[in-house]
C-alpha cells in the first residue's frame, strides 16, 4: 500500500501540471485572439485604403473638369475649395476635400536643377523665404540662418552658404544628421534644418510645402485667401502684408481674368515686379491637395494626395497617410 506522503506528492504534481496546462492554454487563447484581431485590423485598413483610392480617383476627375471648364484661370467658383464631399461606403463613410495645393512656399524652389541634374542654391528663393519668415515675425537673424541652411540641406555641394549649414555643422552639434543633398520629400524635413525650432516650424507650417519640382513658388491670385497674404507679400520687397491683403480683398467675385489686370491695381503699380517675380503670380492652379478621410467600424484612415493638373488627365504626384506633420 502506497505511503500517504507519496500520494500527497503525486496529487501536488498532478495539480501543478494542470495549472501549467491551464496557463499555457490561456496564453495560447490570448495569442489566438490577438492574431485574429490583428488580421481583422489589417483587412479593415486595406479596405479603407481601397476606399480612399477610389475617392481620390473621383477627386482627380473633378479636378480635371475644373481645369477643362476654363483653362485660362482657376477660380473659387463652384465652392470647391475646402468643401467636404461625403461618399457613403459599405460599413462607413468617406469624406474628400480638395484644396489649392500650390499656394505655399515650395521649399524645393530654394535650389535650381541644372541640365546635368546638379542642384544649386537659388538666391531669389532664399531671399523670398527669408522675407516670408520675417513677415511671420521670425527674427531676421533666425530667418536668414534657416533659409540658407534649408538651401544647403537640398543643394548638391558640401560648401555652406553664408549663415548656412552643411554636414560639418550637424556633426559639430552632435545631431547625427547629414544633409540630404536632394529634394525634400515632405515639408516636415525642415524641422531638422539648422536654426529651426518647434515654435518657428509651427508658425511656418501653414505656408510651406515640398512640391516635387524646383520651380519658383507660384501663387494663384484667384484662390489665395486673406490668411495667405504673407505668400503674396513675400514676393516683393516693400509690398507689405497690409497692401497684399488689400490686393487679395479687391478680387472680383468671379476672379481676375488675367495677371495683367491684377498688377494694374492702384495699390500695386507703384512697385512694379521684376520679370521673375511677375511670373510667380498666376491666375491658374497646377497643384491640388486632396484630403480623404475613411471612417469604418473597424478602422479609420486619413490620406493626402498631391495631384498634378498640368498633366492630361490630372495625375497623382504623391500620396501619404496620416495627418500632415
């Protein structure tokens, strides 16, 4: 007959085995639930992306119709700018907004692309970027440093501009960064440029962009809002924010028929622009920003698409997900 102590030890062993098996089973069940949840989320995100691309396609066709309506000018007629358009979708809602995506300072205009592909700093754009920052109450010295450093960040050479910064400057402060020596893919890259601070970037963000070209910044006088007056004021020394706002406010209900009519405004005739600057003011829009929000029971998605309306039909130039940074 077994010793009673042995029977107790055997019972404890069995209970221990049962407890371990219960823990393993619970862990396996939890992992299975997590895997199932992740698979469901992944499927929902993919579905949301498909809906977003469909809404983006609809927006591209609307932009094409807008351009075909009058190829000589792009105006706010039709109340298209910033107006949300809702599309019912299976299990949720899609919302799309179209904005003029060209009324911003193009950071990539700080350089000029040569025929051999080399990027060289562009003094006119550097001066205009500096002027934009001073209009936005960025101290002049900081503005000069940031504009020169941003040009150095993009240009192909390794020689710093006066007040600028190349690789050596970033190594010296221990930031572990090197200049990109290529176009900025997103305006958020400006945050790592020498001289930039979170406060200054926050002030600049509504007025800057990184278009996939090195063309000088252009603004559409038919779509500029009063809040975007700094973009017009930066083009001409002496124009000033108040006079720029007055010029925008003088826009006819159906927009300006030509830039010549705009420059003939009494408030502008006293400061005639140079040819380069004159060409930066236009009555048409090339770049459009399409923002799409997808709301499903299992997922939410935000997409931003940059559309190039210079191509026929209008084509996607860039797509990103999440809120702009």
